[in-house]
């Protein structure tokens, strides 16, 4: 009998390692034929079906409807033997103190326990390494000169990074001294701005007296990555200023948190509260009395009616619209064009183009 075939999560979008499971065709233990669709995955750009390469029984199925899966991870196994048992998941052997949704390496876990760090404070959705633990514990905080109130670096050189470079230039009140990016070579440039190095260079950049940083990790594929970068910048002693594009309109009674980014042609209404690290993207509308908790990301054209509360680290896609007075929980992900007519529970995934009625 042939060995079971491992089915991995495909990379649907090169810019998004994570994808939303929007359909599951076969249950655990079900039998599939070669060429059958196993499940459907959705990113911000497209939907892709995953096909069975061989016939067999489905085991170790990681795809649950509405869950998020990461490219390269095991999606399931296909076995000819209906009694075959998939290998045990090592993640469950890290101890009772490890939250079930936390992904952490063994060396990082050892350091966290040594430092007495509360593991529940670590971001979920990214693989936590020893570096993340030390930054979260703030043991590597840099003793640096006072922050220069006019010099700023942009962390991240992707699409959102370019948008922030243009925004900072348009505002004209800050000196943009460089970009920090883990993928680009030191000395290269992005829109004419020099790359100063990667994350490992943040301490030396801060010692040079550069005190401000803009977080350009949008977190479209995983909002935890944006939260984690904000934590890393703060641990190095950087201040994250709020950035407001000159064409955006923010009412005088609105409150804008540290590191929030209000982009071109957007609107923030009366008595609205915009938390730390929030993105109000191009053309988005935040009506009166809305509350956006920390690290919410409103995509271009998102329209929030009055009195909406959006929980921490929630992503609302392009063109999402809401009814009045609705509460949307933390860590929600709503695809493009969704219409939300009722409260949304924490952690819910809403497929592109659908109507959420509770």
C-alpha cells in the first residue's frame, strides 16, 4: 500500500501567505477521487480551489469553514487505508500554559518561561520566535537619545509603505530619512528613499537619534503581523506618530490615536475614536460616534454608519458597508463588498460579496 499523500496549502496570492477557507467539500475520513475539489480558499484578490491529486481517504484536515490557513502548511493527508491515523500535532506538547492559538518555537517558549512572560500577551497568527519574546518582554529596550520630533523611518516597503512615503512627503512636516525592510538590500531605494537595513538594525537606527517610525505593514493577510511590528518598534524606543493626509477630513471632536494612519480623501466624523495603529484607508468613511479599537484596518472605500464599534485587529475589506449602531468583534475579517446588517462575533470570517445578517 502506497504511503499517504501530503496535501499542502497552496500560495494563492504571492503577497498573502494566509487564505480564508470558504468551502470544504469533504469531511474528515471522507473518500475523494483524484481531481475532486477538497476545499476553496479565498484571499483579498481571488478564490482558488484545491484539488485531490490522488484518490483516498481524508485525514488530518486542517481546513475548517471560516478558518485561516497558511501556505506551505499541511492541509490534509490522502490515504488508501481507511484506518490510517495521521501523525500527532507537536503543537499540543508545549504545555498547558500555551494558548491554543499561539504558534511559538521551543527556544522562544523557553525564553518566555525564563522571563516570566505572560504568553497570552503575544500576538497570534504569526510564528513567535525568541526575538519576538524578548521584544515583548522589553528586555532589549534601547537607551537612546531623545526622539527627534521631525525625523521618521518607514518600516515596510510594500504597497502600503509606498503610500506612507508619499503621504509623509505630502504633509511636509517630517523628514523622511529612510526605509527599513526585511526583504530589501541595505543601500537600495524605494521611491527614492534609501533602505537603511532590516529589523535587526532598528536599535542602531534609534541610537542615531531617529525617534519616529511609521508602521507600513498593513496586515492584510494577517493582522497579527501589523500588531507585532508596532510592538517591535515601541520596544526599540520609537514613537509612532499619527499620520493624516492633507486631503482627509477629521472633525475637531474626533480622537486619533498614536500611530493611526488616515489616508487620502477619507473622513472621520464627530466624536469618533480612532485607536492606536488604526488604518483608515483611501476614501473610507468613519461616521459620527464610531469607535475603532487598536490596529483596525479599514480598506479603501469602507463605509461605516454612525455609532459603529469595531474590535481590535479587525480587517474590513474594500467597499464594506454597515448598518447603524452595530458592534463588530475583534479579529474579524470581512472580504470586499460585504454588507453588515447585524452584530459580528469575535474572530468571524465573512466571505467576499456576502450579506452578514447574524
